């Protein structure tokens, strides 16, 4: 048993996570000095959120031309458990962050809803949740700190003040700087901007919320308009931490009843318990519990936003454009928050053509959040799912998650135009699998896909949830049958068997999806045979000998020279038959052989300049070509039909092949299955060739 955690250690660890001034109160004078010391304390919500993205780390993806933010690419707070994968996803996150940063500079997006649009299961809700989680953490740091204030000693001045309200926190958690009159406040802000080191300027033109305005007026009257006396005697500055559970600077709003929506859920309502004390028209009798009130200074997250009634959405118009809310029978209230909305495709399509939604749409910045379109990145989603779960002791065989990911991607991308590139080739190109010499223009494929798709490529197709669910079922099914491994063949069977049982897949797509599944089976067959070929025919010494021979003949061919025969010692012309026997294993056509040979020669020269010796297995294409040639040379001595039946092979020979497959990542039982599967496929192909 590991060492027991003690209460003292747990308490010490907890205390280390709490800001040192969380329980302290400060004077307004202290706060003013603090602003001059660190002007960023007075940032608005967009500015603070923009800085948050940079705070946790960034990297630049030169190929994609985007910034990747580590809150998504690495998840430092969660040790990588909530990492996001896929180029298109990081492009969406990059776009979202750019809109927040533009809003921080006052360029317009601060007055818009950031609408995350995507199909179900694309990760938009996870990303929204991630933002809120990191914002909470950021406000606990010195870099992200923010403050609000509370009124104290109110009963000493206001005779009708409820004793329970002697101390009243700023209902909207406003920045203490709003306590200053506008002219004096602007001079302070001008001073702050003189020393601010940031790509934005501090701005704050807000008015006090109605309750605070009431207290300020009453206290100024009591102190004969002595603002200093009011602030010194009745205001305490306190640390403000974003906390979704406390509905403090982070709020999530979701429609409860589509047919019975109440605007007070957003803007607040009368506090009926206070009406008897203060009267109905008194601002102290208002309950600032609406979602917009709770989100002030931070993030408003609207779930399934477009499911709201059109009339209900009008409250968002002022909240975004004017940055105010208008509660029923109450004055307007200034707000400062980043408003994020999420919606799925059906609701978006339904509202898109509605002319009455024009004003709402005009105040929306749409960020497409599509499905992942790189199948190896998609496989990482399933691997993350397995890593985060209590998975039984089962071995996931090579290619299982990748082939599941490939099926998912095929359902999401558009069929290529022209017929020169298959949809599988397109998916592999999106994954970065383009050999030099292949005439595939990825940018052109992306552009064509964007033009052909209804809204955007990756906005339709099979959800990772469906595939993840089938992988989970396949694992449990394997366990029940005593199979301690999960192979692509088992995963294929579950995907095929449950495709028509999934409610989100339209019936008209079934035929295409079955066709895609067959394409994935073919791709797996090629990979399985390649793995078995590597296990049965791999001979490093022979590959080196063949590789050196190939390069000698290539260099002689390029230099129009001769090569010495290894047996006779005589000079001879380059062996074109041998060269083509290698190159044809990669389907290099005769009219492209010069390009391929020059490519390999350049690679060898580059290694020589770097002080590296020639090792043919280090060049993936050359290694594959040599392995396949070696396989062709040896396969006539292998009884492939015997691979299907374990009793027909010498145990030592079979065990050696299984060991070779285990080195490639297979389990013992998985190696046996792939041997039998590949053996049957090769034997069948040879029978067809006879």
C-alpha cells in the first residue's frame, strides 16, 4: 500500500492553491495604487480572456499557419486528459481566440456573440467547458487577478436599511474603478494606459448598477458629497475569483422549457422577500440573479442557443451590441462579459433563412467547429477516451483505432472531383500521407471540399461518440468471449452491425457508409499483409545489401557511368531490371523513375553532408520497396494456406513470426489472428492469379 495522505498534507496543498489575499479586504486607496502598479488589473473581460490564452503557453504551427494554444493542445491543468486533436479543431480555436483578441482591442467582436457551430460530438461543448475551467484558474493567479467591492456600514446611514443588508456586495461584481465619477475615472485610465504594456488599452465607461448607484447617492448626501469619506468609510475592495459553481463571473445558460421561456432567467427579477422591506420600485428590492448578471466580468456560455424562442433572443441584442441588459420595470444595467453560444447543425439550418433573425445574426460571429479530418488525430480521441476510462485488461491491436478513425473521416469529407483521386487517397492526403512524386494537391482538395459542402467540410458525418461507443462495445464483447485483444476486424463488425441502429445517421447515407467501411477493410487488409510481410521476410542484413546495390546502380545511372560487378569484378551498365524490380514495388511508373531515383540520391547526399552513413531502412519509401522485393523473392517458399491453420506449421517457425509481429505492437493472440487473416488473403490472391 502506498504512503497514506495525511490531513495536514492535504490542508497544506489546498492552502497553496488559494490566493494570499482572498480573505483580505483592501481600501479603495490601496486599489488605486495597485492599478498604477499593475494596470492590467483593470482589464475588461475580453482583455483578460485574451491574455489567459497566452498565459498557459502557445506554439506556432508553420504548416497550418495557426497558433496552437496549450490549454487545448496540451491541457496543462489536466495533465493532458482533455487535449484537443486535429488541424481543423485547432484552426477553429485559433479563429475563436483571434475574435476574443480583436474584441480586447475594441475592434468590434466585443459586441458580438461568439457562436460555436458544429455537428453533435465535434467537441465544441468540451472546448467551451475548457475555456471556463481555465478562466477560473487564471483568476486565481497574480497574472489574472481581478477585484470587486462591497458596501459596509449601510445601517449607520440609511434608516430603512434591512439589518441583514448592512454589508452588501456589488451585485454585478463590478470593478471598483466604476466608483469614480466618469471624468476622474478617465484621467486615471489615461494614466494607466501611459504605462500599460499590452496590445490594447484599458477602457471602462460603465455606470454603477442601480443598487450601488442608490447607495452611492445616499452616502454622498450623508457626507455632503465628500467622495473620499464615502469610499474610505463604506467601501471594501475584495478579490474576485471566477467560479461557475458559485455563479460568479462564469455562467452557463441552457433553455429549460422551449415553450415557456422567461427573460428574468437572463436579466434578473424582483426580490419578493425584499419588497415588504423596501417597496417594489426600490432598486434594493431587485434580485441580480439572472445569467447575464452572474456572468459579469467573465464568461456567459449559452448552450443550444438557437433553441431559444426568437423573442427571447432579443435580450441578446442589447447584451451584445449595447453591452447592457434591461430587466423588466428596472433601468438598464451595464455588463462586461464574453458571450459564447453553442448550437448544432439542425437548429442553425432552421434559423439561417429566417428573415426575422437578421438582427440577431448580424450580431453573431460564427466559428465552425467541425469533426476531425485527420484519421490519426481522430484515433487519438479514441485513445484519450480509453486512457480516461477504467478499461479492462485488453490489448488494442495495431491499426484498430486508426482504421476506426479512417472510417469516421471518410463519412465527413466530400468525394473528390474528377475521379483521379479516390476518397481514401484524399483522407490519407489530409493525414499527411503523400509520397514525393504523387500528384495530389491538398490545398485544392480542401478548397473543393469547402465549395461542395453545405456549410463546411467536416460539418456532417459520423460522430466520434458513435465510433467510441462501438469501440467500447467491441471491447466488452471481446472480454465476454475470452478474447484479451481488440482487433480491427472486431471493430469493423460492430460498426457495420450497429450503423443502422444509430438515430443520428440518415437512412440515405447507409449505402455510402457501408461502401466506406469496405474501403477501410481493404486498407486494413493491405496494412495487415504489410505487417506480416515485414515479419516473414524482414532481414536487415539482406535489406542493407540490396539497398547498397540499388544505390550503386542508381548513382551509376544518374552519372551515366558503369558499376563493378560484385562477382566478376568487371564494369557493367546499371541493372535496369533490378532497379525497376525495386521501384515497381512502390508503383513508380517508368516515366517517373528518374524523379524517384534523383529523390533517393538527394536523400543520400543530404545524409552524407550531415555526417550520417547510408542506411536504407531509414528511408521509409526505399525500405518499403526493398521489403516488398524481398517478400516477392521469398514468398514462393512460404505456404500461406498453412498460416490459416496453426497445426500445419513448424512451431519454431510460427513462433518466430509471432515474435516478429509482437515487436510491431501485436499481442500474441492478435499476432495469430493477423497471421491467419493475411495468410488467407494472400493465398486467395495467389489462387486468383493462377
